[in-house]
């Protein structure tokens, strides 16, 4: 006897209708009927009397229902207790970081620590920093300077940037006069760098078209609406685009921020996992400004 069949049986019993039980549980009616028949065949008895208004429990059905309620309650309680015992690592990231390297880092960590459940929250950098300080998040990836007495940076590495243009654009010189496709998120470092670059080259404030997601920005650029500045890791072959190195525009660094008194049992393992994956040319020693901002 499977727990699913028992749950379906109980739902049909209380609804007194196979169709209503199917709707409530999100199954097709034929699926519910098949499970009931399978259960009746296994027990060797009829559990329901079918009639035009629905179904009615037989005597054996009434007896099974008396067992079904406590069994399902025990199974539900067991699941809840085990889920509470499962360690959860709550990670924050901006939408751009989440769309780039974060899934790769998480996949590697998940392979090493499959017992840990991962919950990712995307938000503005200011909101993520406050969420780490208030312990709503265990850590967060940001690319901005911060000043908070409860926080510290444990990783800092360079984030390669590219200037993204429609596929037919081949000369970087002509891009500065195009509209810029940027996020509407306050404090976005990519937008700030791109605006400064355009202003320096053209002596005018660029026309900005705003979107909320990286996917929307990439699609808008591919349709010829303008140009954008993004981390190289988020630019894919899904859209017809041309990418140019953005060294002259500037650079950004990603920081992994945690609370100073953090004691999550798997956080250090996650930090080590990310450190191993970004080790090499992109890793940079934490600057004194980041250290002092964390200690203020």
C-alpha cells in the first residue's frame, strides 16, 4: 500500500466524489480512478459504492479510513520534522550575479554537500547587506562598497565586463552614441560605469532604457535598442550579440559578505568551494577599505 494511494483514497472519501478529489489534488480523474482500483485490488475488497451522485464508502472503506487518518498525519509530521532538521544555506545575490557564475558555484557545492538545502534570494545590494546583518541570509554576493559594523568580506575577486551590442555592430567607436540598456535597480555599478564612459566620450548624458532582468536587457540589445555593460558570464549565445572587452570602461569586484559572528555549520565549506573555483587570475586580496568598512 503506497502513501499516495492512501492519500487519494482519503480525499475521495471526504469529497464523496472522484472528480472533486481529482480537482482538489491536481490530478486527472482517470489517474485517481486507477489508484483507487489498484488499492481495492491489493486489499481484495471494494472501498466505494459508485452511484450517479458520486461515491459512498463501503464498510471496509470506513475501516480503512479509520487507519488512513492517523497514518497520513504521522507521515506528514515525520516529513515536517525531517525538513526542519535539514540544514539550509540562505544565499543572497544581485540578479546579475545570480544569472552569471552563481549557479556554477552552487552546483559544485551541492555535489560536495548534498545534505544541505540551498535557498537563493535576489535583491538590491543594499537590501542584501541588511538581510545578512539581520541574519535573514547567511551570506550574500555583492559588488559594492559597504559600511556595516556587523559584516565582513571573506572573498573578493574581479568580475570581467563586456560591452554588449547588436550583432551587426562591429566598431566600438560608434557604440557610445547609442542608447544604453540598463537595469532600473538603484546603485547598479554596471550602469554607473557605462554612463560615465558615454559621458566621457560624447560629453552628453546617454539616453537610458531600463529593464528589471538580465534576460530582458540581452534581448533588447539583440533587437537593436541600444548597448549595455554586463559581466561576461551572463552573455550567452541565445541572442545575436557582439561583445567587446570593457577594460577601458572600468572594472567591478564581487564580494562575498557574511556576518562577523556567523556560525553556520556549512558556510565555511561553501566559502572554500567558491574560493577554489575562482582561484587564480581573478582572485584579489581584500583591500584595506573593505576591511575597515567591515570593522567600523
